[in-house]
């Protein structure tokens, strides 16, 4: 290990703290300051505005449904990647990281091209069966699921790899079936990774903008989420309202992460 002198250590610390402050703390503190510039009056107006309430409610509904879907498929894909060998495993692992590399706007456009009722590959056929994907809650949930999927998987996979499968094999040798082994052995071992992945997925889902904007249509009181409302308010020069809604979204996300970090046992927080 290379020894670093004390002045260099302090310089590196100052640079790191300064970088985080300029990139994260300062912008966030600005939103907080502007949101409370008029006291609680702006928030009272937000929760009295039907359009804002509907946008916040829709955001929560879409985020929760997307998180539940990602929870089921995220844990399943994690088990598949860690516990099994199969052709195309590396391809699947790479595809899991795709949402982290592709712009959400591209995701939304891709869904539009595939499921749009007029020109999409499957949209016209689905609409004949009464299923509408684009410009509906279904498309918004799909877009949100796509952008948040890796967050559950990348939390669970390292833990599954670390604990190994010795206990699972022992349970099966004693007569436990797959369901019993998962519920009694695997799930308790990965529960905090699952919880943290769900929280991160929820935070990501609440703040999703690009993909949802493409597939939602941004119709007030119907398909307008809170992030889309922020854009509308800001463009309408209602900056106080935009800051207030932004603060609510950020506060809920940060609160979830803080609560889980506090409740998470120390041995699981490494």
C-alpha cells in the first residue's frame, strides 16, 4: 500500500467533499431553500390543487406497481444469474445493465415504436383485444420498470454470491422443496439486500421523467406524473410550485434511504 502524506490526505478529502458539495449538496439545498421561500404556503397550495394531487397520486401508484414487479423479477433473475449455468448467461447479465447505459428517452421511444397502436409492431393487435399500452398507465409502468430493474438485481446478486449455496443444498438434502428452501434459507439471507434494492428502485421510480414523458402523453389529471408536472410548472413560470413538488419527491426518496440505513443491521451495511 502506498503511503500518502498528511497534507495530501487533507487535499484529497477537501477535493472529494467539494466535488460532492458542488454536484449534490448545493443544488439540493437550493431546491429546499426555494421550496420554503414562502413558508408552508406553497405546499398548502400544492395539496389544495387537484391537478397536483392527482399527479402525486399517479406517481406513487406507478412507482409502487413498478417496484413490486421489479421485486419479483429482480429476485428471480438474481437467482438465475448466481445459482444456475445456462447458455446466454453473460448476455442476460449485460442486458440487465442496459437501462443504466441507455437514456430513458431512448427507452420511451423504443416502447412507443413497439407498442404504439397506429405504427407499432404489436400495438394495433393489442388494441383489438382492448389492451392499450402507450398513453396509458400500463406503458408508464413498463417504462418505469425498465429504468429501475438493475437496482434490485445489483443489490441481490453480490449477496447471493457471498453466502454461497451450502445451506440451500443442506436444506434440499433434508427434504425441503424449492419453495421451502427459498422462504426459510435464501430469503432471510438476502432480505436486507432486497429491501435496499426495493428502496433504491422506489427512489428511482418516483423521479423518472424521460421515458414516462414519451409514453404517457402528459395529459393533466390522467397521465401526468409529478415529474411532468414540475416541468409544466417551471415552463409556466410557477417556479415556487415546481420547487415544492421537486422537494416532495426528493424528500420521500431520501427519507426511505435514510430509514433503511438506520434500521439495517451493521453487519449487513458493509
